[in-house]
């Protein structure tokens, strides 16, 4: 666990589940494990984990190899790639979601991202509730 008074800048990796209640800036790579950003957690990083649960604030791209869940107290600004996605009523999300449950997560993660030209009419997903 990264407690509420802890601040980390850099790369966080590991072979176990992690709960973040403090601040992390950089990258988080827990590919085969679960990451939970607690309600007091503030993350400014790209995230890769098997399951990602977000109850706090995340600014960065999120890749869940199995699932990404944003709770009603969660606030995410960034793109999400996962075969399954849960967004609870009240959650704040600004970004894009890439889901393709028909492909294995490894293929989804390795697929090149589509680029959007400036001035394009592609819509931006902005879900807010409350």
C-alpha cells in the first residue's frame, strides 16, 4: 500500500496487488496484478494492470488486461483500453474507451492507436453525472 502521506515520482512495478492512497507520478506497471486507486489517491501516470479499480483521481492512460472499473467517487482524465469496463453512476470520465472483448487482451494492448486529426469531427466521450 502507498499511504496517504506518501508521494512517489518515477516508475512503480511489482509482482503483487497494490493500493494507492497517496500520490504517484510517472508510470505504474503491474501487468499481472490488481491496482486500486483509493479515494484519497491521486495518480498522474500511465497505468498497466490486470484489473484497475479507480476510486480516486487518475490523469493518464489506463490499460486493464482484464477490466477497468471507475467507482462513483472516481475521476479519470485519459484513455482507457480494456476488454471490460464499468463506469458507476456519478463517476467522472473524460477520454476515449477502446474495448474489444472478442480479442485477447494482449492483442488489444498491442494494437496501434488510431490517431485523430485536429479539427476532426470524432466525438469525445465526456460522461458526467450528478
